């Protein structure tokens, strides 16, 4: 199990990554089950080697620590977000890469709050099938359908971009015009590179960005998305950027008996760690 806590080898001289599970789906709007996501990703990691042949890097050479799950299932969203903010802030202060395993997409709000406090010029790149720009959903401001809107209370719109989006209300798409970028595929326009290159970046991966044929275990599947291979290739395209934190959210294992959604999530986490955890993280 490559995500299991273990002492690093002698080659790992710097703090690498801190994993934190957030088993929370109280704000899910359609099919709940994302609270089982962190456990499913850890389970799937049993089938994933620690070595990436594409990157020619191995997690055995990193100091990777799994801090387990936050006890947040019974908390209201605001309290859960505060708990995530505190723990991600602790991990970032240690010099490691904070990696949050969701849980529904609201967990991103706490992580971004923590890292924005440390990095005044922080940018956020979201990979998601949905805009999540509602002001409120089902009577609440705190929902996975309002995540991007809540992030815009932390950062200005020209520091937030979404790729892979293909779902939202008419009003949301009109409001998305103020974002740095909102594209239905993984095309990286010049304006996006200009906004992200050289700046500290938070990467949020909602696994429903991928087509349901490759990742059916999600709460709100949206057809016609990118393939699993395209998602992994995007990580390699983004490799020169300075990622200082990330999350992977919305894995809902009850809707995927095959387990392939969790396997893809575990693979994404491995590739991300081997790209951005110290000592691999690009330096500005």
C-alpha cells in the first residue's frame, strides 16, 4: 500500500507530503458516498506500485506520511472546513506538500484558506465537470455545488481557473466569464499559463472531471469528459508549475463496484506526489 505511513529511505532528506483524509459528504446533492472516498483510495493503492515508469521516480525516495482521517462526519460544513484549514496549515508549515483526500468538494475551501494565508499570491486550478458557482444550493451557502463561489471569497477571480467543465446553470456560465479560464476540455490557453506560471498553485481534482466510462464512482457523473489518460497527461503538462497543495475529491465507491475510480484516483495521487512533493517541486 503506497499510501501507508512508513519511514522514508535514506534518500528522502526533506519533508515530502502529508496525506489527510476528509470523509465528508453532508453537502452532496445527488448520490452521497464520497465520505468513503479516502478509504477507497487507500485500498486501491494496494494495487499501485510506488514506482512511476513514466517519471522514473519512486515514492520510496520520499517522506510520505498519512495522517489518517479527520473526525468530521457529524460536523456542519463550516466546522469541517475549519478543521481542514487547521490541519492543512500545519502540514504546509512543516514544508511538506499537503494532499487532501475527499470527501465532497467543500473540503477544498478549508485547504485553500490555509494556503492562501501562507501564499498571498496563491492561484487555484480546478479540474471539474461542474462550475460550482452557485451562491447557494438547496438553501445553503455551503455545498459542493457552491465550492468555486466560496473560493472566490478567498481569492480574486483572476486567480481561479477551471478545466474540464461541462455542466452548470445559465447564470453560472455567465458568471464564469470573470474567471481566469473556464474551459470544457484540458486546453491550456496562453492566458492560463500567464496566470499560473511561476506562482504558487493549489490544484483541486474533482474526479468527476473524467468521463464516467473511466470513473463511474462519483456523485454527479457528467458524460463526454476527458479520458483517464488525458487526465494523467495533463498532470505532466502542469509539471513545471509550483504546486504547493492539492486535493482529490468526490470518489464515491458505492457507485463503482469495479473499483476503477479509486484506482485512477490513487494513480493520480502517486503521479502528483512524484511531480510536486519536495524535493521534486519546481522552484520559483
